[in-house]
């Protein structure tokens, strides 16, 4: 049976094709109007018509926006950068250091950071201030002070200097750490020799102390022996010695192997014992 409304059918067919095309266009355009912000990131939106949105930051997830706008993602997690810095000490010698800095952008002022420095804010802001603070602080110390005794103090002062300069510029500094200090060869050698001398002096003092204690031990031991001998000597009276002699004589006389002849007595009153075995 023929369609009584051929024009209507053609219209509906064309309308369906247009609808499909519209869906396709929307689908194709959707990719240009969405931005995904990853974990640990925040986004700043820029519009070709209104500029940077200074009031809003965009958190993690999927965001839809107009084709004439774009969302720039910033890593707001703690980041670390290692810098090699050369500086002059207070006496004009060159000091090479490796310093690491841990930092992150402040999310509340991220749009202003974006308009002022952009995504390359480390190179434009943090790095120059770190180098400047390090050189300023190193210039207050002698090389040998930087090697050990003043290292923690140096680290704290550099960290404080960097924080004072960049935290007002939308950056949070978590820590500044001195990883390595390289001194001029002559200073390095002098410090190592000094440390060796100090170790030798400590070892010498230990030896002296050990010998002193040993001498004291021997003195105490000798005093104890002398006291013992004095007590024994005082206790050996003639009566005691005669008594012990009698005991020994009796034991010899009772020995199976002894042929005993008693002849008179000795000068100490003890009998004289003669034997053939």
C-alpha cells in the first residue's frame, strides 16, 4: 500500500539525519570541552573572553567547560628539586654545594601564581631565591665551619631565607637540606689532617689514662701484699713457730719411709731428725 504522506516521511527522515549529525558534532566537540584533573593536582581556568578565573580552583576529576576556555593543571603535592650551587665563603674561597628543596604551591592563591609566574614557577621564582639565599648565608662563614660544625646552622638559615622570600609569593617551603659540601682541596686536606691529629691526641690521652690506671692497680696490689706480709709476720711468734715445728716433726716421725733418730734438741728447742731415706 502506498504511503499517503510521502512528504512527511521525507521530512522525518531528514530530521533524523540532522539529529544524528548534531549528536555526532556534540560528541566530537565534547573532547575539546572537558579536562581531567589528576590526583594531587589543582586546576586554573583561563577564558579567551574573561581571562583567568582568580576566584576558583578546580579539584581532581572530570570538568566540562566552554571550547574557548582551558584548564591548566598544577601539581600541588610536595615536590623536591636538587640544586648544585657555587658560593664564596667569608674569606673568598669557592664552595660547591648540593642543596635540595621541598616545596608545593599554595592552592588558595594558585590562580594568582598562574598569572604571575605560570607553570614554570620553580625556575622563575623558587630556584633564583634558593641560590640567592644560599650565597648570602655561605658568605658569612669560613670554609672549615661549613664542613661540620656549622652545617646544621647553615641549613636552617638558608631555609629561613628562602621561606621569607617565596612564601609571600604563593609557595610553601617544606624543607631545605644540604646534601653535600665540597671545599677547596687545600682546605679539605687541612681539615682532614686536623681531624687525624685530634684522633691521635685522643688516642694518646686514652693510652696515658690506661697506663695511669694500671699503675694505680699495681700500687694497690703492692700495698695489699705488703699489708698481708706484715700481718703474717706479726702473727709468727716463737711459740707459734715451735708449735708448727712439733707438728711437722710428729708427721715425719710417723712416716712409713722415715728412719728417725732423735738426738738432743736444736737451738730453737726442736728435736733433730736424721733419716737414712
